[in-house]
C-alpha cells in the first residue's frame, strides 16, 4: 500500500477531483489552496463536533466563498457530529476542562486530543470520495493536511495510522482503487506549509494575507473570535509565521509584538527543559 505524498504522483490523475476536510484552520486551508493551484476541483467537508473553537467553521465558509468568487469549482458540505462527539473526553469539547496553554509538544497538550477524531473524519471523507468516484467513474484524491508537527501529541496524525487506516478502507470497500490518499504535508511542518501556501497563492493570483486571515488555529479564542496566542496550536502557528519572516494577519487578543514575544519565550523555555 502506498500513500501519495508528492505532486509528481498526483499529476498523473486524469480526473482532477480532490475531497478534503476543511476545518477553517491554517493547515486545511493551505491544503485547499495547494490543490486549486494545481488545477483540481474540490469538494470540502467541514465538521461541527462540539469544539469550543467552532468559529473555525465560519472561517471555512469564508475561504470557500473567496475561492468561488474567483471562479474555482468548489462544493462545501458541513456535517454536524456534535451529538456523538460531545460524549468524548477532550478539553476541546468538554465544558469541565480548560484548554491547556504552553508549548505544543508539552505533555498537557494531550488533553486536546479528541479520541478517534481523525478516524471518524477520514471514514466520512472516504465514504463520500468513494461514492463520488463510483458515480463519475473517475479517480478521486482524498487529501488530508496532517503534518509532522502534530505527530508528537496526536497519534492519529502519524504516518503509520493513515497507512493502517487506508489498508482497512481497502479491505472493507469494493472499488477502493478509485480513491487514493494524499498527504502532501505529512513530512513537513507549519513553516513548510506556509511556504507552500506562498507559492500556491502566487500561482492563483490570491493575496496570501487575505487567504490566511480567513483561518483560525487557536483552541481558545475569545468571544469576538480573536486568537488567544496561548494554546499549543497558537504557539506553533505564531512560530511558523515568524520563521518565514511574516506577521500573522489574523487578530489576536494582544498586539503581534506581544504575541510573538510570548511564543518565543515559551519555545526557549521548552527547549531548555528538554535539553536539561
């Protein structure tokens, strides 16, 4: 079994149709832009699962509208899984748990894991992609924006998880050869994802900041939808923008200089602790 991870292999598909999860976060938005820049038409599925940062779905809608207004062929579906997934134990869905703050690889970030989330999301995506492939008689790419920065805390973002999942889907479905997994960011990180988005937005004639402004990565935004700059996902994103020499265009509860200074301090403290 092979999971596609390179553009060279993708370009061999005669029917350029990609199905992907569009959370409204940075990674999945950059993933969509990645495929549009390569001539794909896209079907996006966004999930409501009781997440405290459900504003991300509104960001996904804004991204789809932006792309559609520029002539791109995109379909968007929103699936509400909250009745089931609110039963799961996670700081992202439980009113009794606070979202932890700090470095994104610290042990307490495991509280943000939603049990079996990606398996559930991927199963729905696969069923949809296979249905579309059978109806059209053409191959469909199923794409996910997972990357190496997620591997330490999220076991359902690791390569071996998707290799096993893909094998299970192939065993459990007729016509499985019509759907191929593609994880183009799998061995990269948020910095490389942003660099990919810089290239893709340029190809599309989009403004990079406008595209990324329609995203949110924070697990604990305020009531106005501003990112906290303190959750592990925030820190990872802030450091990635800093690494490519750009200011994050989204609103934070504090000025960018303060947000960046805090992220750099947390990164320094974490590296100091891990090297003791």
